[in-house]
C-alpha cells in the first residue's frame, strides 16, 4: 500500500533546462508535502515544502506545484545544474495525530548532464 | 551544533546477533524518528517518539525496539538480526510546531550476513 508514489525511477536532463519531478498520493488526509534531496552516503536534506492550502510554492530555482483534486504534486527545477544530480524524495504528512510522521515515495534519481 | 549524529556509520552483523544504533541530537527537538531505506525503495518509518518517555510504532516495527529516556537520544535496538534487516538506517528529528521538515542524520549502513 504505497501512499506516496514516484513513478519515474530516474530522469536525465541537460544543464540549463527544466527538470520536472512528479509525485502522486492516495491519502486524502495528507495536508503537507515536502521534497527532500539525497546525495550518496548522506542523509536526506530538506528542499522545499507546500501546505495543502496553497497550490504553488517557490524558492529560488525550485518550485513545487500541488494539484489537490488530482492528488498530484511536482517539483520544477529551473535552470537545472549538474550539482542538482541526486535522488529526490517526495514526502507527505497528515494532521490529526500531531506526530508529524512523514510518508516517503521511492525516489527519483535526477541526472543533470553538463 | 552537530545536528543529528548517528553511530556507527557502518556495521556488519551475523545472523542472530544484536546491536544498538545510536542517535543523538542537539537541536532540542521533541520529535525523533527512525527510518530504513532499502535499495530502490523509499524511507519506511520504523519507530518514532514525540518526547522523552513516549514511543510508538511506525510502518515496519517488527524486529526492532526503541527507548527515549532523554530528549537528546533515541537508540534503535535490533535483537536477533536477520538478513531482511540489511538496510540503511536514518534517524531524524522534528519540532512540535507542526508541518515542519524533519532533519536527518548521515545514516548507518547495516549488513546482516
């Protein structure tokens, strides 16, 4: 029962172009969504988040879009840089338990080609 | 300010052995979590704690135990290690203010042979 799904295991993009990473979720109770970036042999690091009351959040080159009706979110990276090459995880949490438990997707490996 | 520190970084265990993965934080966060990441998979929540003295099961708790006697430490205990527990283990912390990101340690790579 995968509540958060990242259906693309990998993505290759040319430097300077846009990278679009996608994420789908099934639990309608999720109300907060995050993207994490992970380099090999390191822990995940927080990248950007969005609350369910918004449909877009932007931070520099990174923008996250949320489509609640489709239970879909995406991360746009513009322009992509070689240093962006990493595994990107989508994560979601739900209110109610006040535990801030994060449910993660399986990740997308982004390769930005110089 | 070290953040979240996990020890050891690597460990090889034989089947049936036991060990404790250590996690310490200096961020004064109430929430702490243990995740495991298997190859090609996302992070699965093993156990979590919302404060000292309070722990609860996550998605995949079988074969593990935790304790939380202080705010700073959240050790994960493996009893009777099995090959299925070969994984990378991540400890993370979070605040009580809701809807905030979790901060992760560097991970412990465990191999059970």
